[in-house]
């Protein structure tokens, strides 16, 4: 966990208009991702989910790809990716998603009726993307049992927990932006470290 926390505190920050945006290999693919940070994330996620209650892993393009592939290998559970492109396959579900800084369509394929889904996401801010994905999974006839966000920023996680009390929703690290600085929060007390 400390490797992840240290790497987040060292993350550069850019401004997109009035919005401070931290740049990290887990959330953006740059700078380069060191295997020890990825290994730490996968080990933490494996410990936090009851995998006997999961049939399929779901990652969200683009950063869901490098996160869910090693998790699939570690758990032996197959994965699918919510894609930003339509393939037109039978049963494809279109999702309209919006975040604090973007919007667009995504597409779900190959989810079966009654399958139990665990979602691993890189960052959860407003919760807009995850809310849209959960609703898309439900339209596909499957059910989300777990959501793990590597990074939690903002009130989206608590909002989603209130909306979906039947889903185990958690994060590995909580942070907030303080100008050009990433500030990590203590999980237990919401106080600055």
C-alpha cells in the first residue's frame, strides 16, 4: 500500500480549466508504470473481495485494461472491458456516461443473465461513469456485486454507496487536490496525513 501512496503523492498535477488533474500511471498510463505499484494494487484488491461471489471481472476502457488483466490472472476469473466503440454484437448494451470532465458512449458485450460482476476502476470522482456502467450491467441481465476503485477523489463513492446499498463499493486510497498538490486522506478518520 505504501508504494501506491508514495507514487500518488509524487504525481504531477496539471490544470484543465479550473479543474486540477493529477497524472498517474494507474489513472493515465503516464508516466511509466512500475510493476511493484501494479502488483501492490492487485494484491490489495484480491484481499478485499470475496471472489466466490464473482463470475466476471469488468474493466472500463482505457485504464481498466492494465488493471483487470493481472487481476484476472491472479483470480482465474474471466474479464470483459466496457469499450468506447460499438461492435454491434448480439446483446451489446450501450451506456451514456458522463464524468466531471468528459462524456460519451461506452458499450458492454458478453455479459450473461444472472452473472455476478466485480468492477475494478482506476479513479472514482463523481461516480457518473460507474453509475452508468452499473445500470448498463443491469440492462444486460447481470448484477454488480463489487466495485473497487484504486483512487477515490470527491464524493462519488459515498453517493454510489447510498444509491446501491446492495453493492460492496470501496476504494484503496482516498485523496483530494490542494492546488498543485495531491493530499492523501486517512481512511479511518478523513483527516489529512
